[in-house]
C-alpha cells in the first residue's frame, strides 16, 4: 500500500513509501539533503517496518527536536497502524 507523509520540522517536504507484508519499500523523499535522504531511503529499503521505527525514532538534526529519519519512523508507524 502506498503512503504519503508530510513531515514537520525538517527540510524535506514529503515522504512517500510502500509497506507490503510489513516490509518498507520504494522510499522517496522530496526535498531535504539529497545525499542523506537518498542514503536513508536505500538503507530502509526491504527492511521490516518495526525495525525501521526502532532504528530511526528519536534521531535529532542539530538543534531541531526531530530529523528526516525520525519523521520517516513516524510515517512508517502511522502507516502500519492504518493497515
């Protein structure tokens, strides 16, 4: 199932991804630090959704209270709660 998430408090403007049988796929960030978000997307590809949440939750970017990884964790958590 395809999900779109509008992050808050970070540079990226949208995160889209699929969750199929509990596996995260096709992660695409719009905006943000291109190298970091592309790397993050590749690292999450094919991982268990619960593992992505566990690994990325609570990561901060500088003095911000959140980050693109943290926002992705929130998005995946929301997505699996809607399945």
